[in-house]
């Protein structure tokens, strides 16, 4: 269910009959009159944090709803020190139903229908160090987000909230570097941690991120449909920052540099990820295929 967040309603003040030397008395507005005034703030500004937190936060939320399908040929972020925090080609938000009967977010689509990426109440948040009085980081996110994200990713910094199954066991997916070591910084592989912060000596339980070509951002509802998440964001940090979810339920630890948080309700078999992978959804009007990129 789509939720609404309402802010303050601004009531213009009109100066009536004011002339040089004239006096006017301000009268309070009655509850009945105020009840006839409705509105939604275009921007809400919140100050978050207290003396017990390591950072003070200022969040600016726009009262906007966005439904989009967009493609980008290539994205590179944090390109420094002979590497890139995030590097991907053919990035897309939203997709097109490839077949009749495709289901998503509780709806059924026909072949050729656009399945939009839904993003409500975008926000920008700043994190400031109280001791230094300097900006420690900022992030861009949405109070609610749901939809497909497709890419051919070679370097990823952040968190991908994927579930992986191996036999009758289910695991939280872990990101790894080219040496099969667990990392959240410039990862190139994804798989199952063997308990020693790597994915096996072979390695047998991690696959290149390029095998994960499309994911669905969101949270799984009780009925199996995809619900909205409020933890989808991209952050830029000068130092480690603990970002708080808009509803205050979670805290995400983002390291120095670029950090992308991708919550997803998807569960994938490890053997499938190692083999054919998660194929790309249709992201162009002319179907480019599932493995073209």
C-alpha cells in the first residue's frame, strides 16, 4: 500500500487595511477555519541525532512521487586510487514486460507493458561531525522505493540484500573481492561466506557480479508480492557514517567512499547464480536479449 507523508500547511498572511499610522490586530484562526486548510509540504527538513550520536544529520525530503524507466550506458563513481567504488554498464531502472502474464507488485502485465521503478518522497541527507564541524557525508535516497535495477556491474561498494540458497539452507549474500575475500568495498563477486570470510578455497560458492544482471528492489510482503523499502540509497562518505532509515527502524553502516544500499526481496539458488545467472529483464523497447551485455 502506498503511504502518504504529510507536512505542514502554510497559511499566507495578508495585511489588510494597513496604511501609514494605521494599527491592525492579529486574530487567531479558529479550529473550524484551520480544518478547511489542507496541503502537503513540498519540502520537509528534519534534524536528526543527539549528543549520543557520532554525527548530526539534516534530511531534506521532497513531497514528490516518481515513476520512471531510465537507461544509462555507463556509470562510474568514486574513481580514485587506481580503482572505482562503483562501475557498471547498461544501468537501468524499471523494465518492460517480456511476456504476457508477468506479475510484479501485485499487478499483472502484458508483453510490452512498462513496469516502472516507483520512487516516492526523494530525500537528500547530510551528516556532520559535531566535533570538527565538517561534512562527513551525504546521501540520496527515497522514503519509499520499489522496482527493478539492471546492470552489468564490475565493481560494487555497499550492500546487496540478496538471499542465496544452497540445498535446504538459506544465507544472506556476501560480497567478495577478486581474491575471494569478503568485502563491502569494490567487490567483484557475490556468494556465500564459508564462515572464514571467504567463499571457499576453490572458490565454489561465489559468482561474478556480472551474473546478477537484474534485481528487484523492495521488501517481500506476506502475500509474496514486492512491497516498498525505505533503505534504498546511494551515499558519499568522507568517513564511516551510520545512516538511519527514514522510519528509524534500521541503521546502515556505510564506509568511506561511495556506498550503495540495495535491499531486495529476491532469493536465488547458488547453483543458478554460478551457472546461467540471473538474466537481464527487458530494458529497451527493442528487446536486446537476456545476456547481450
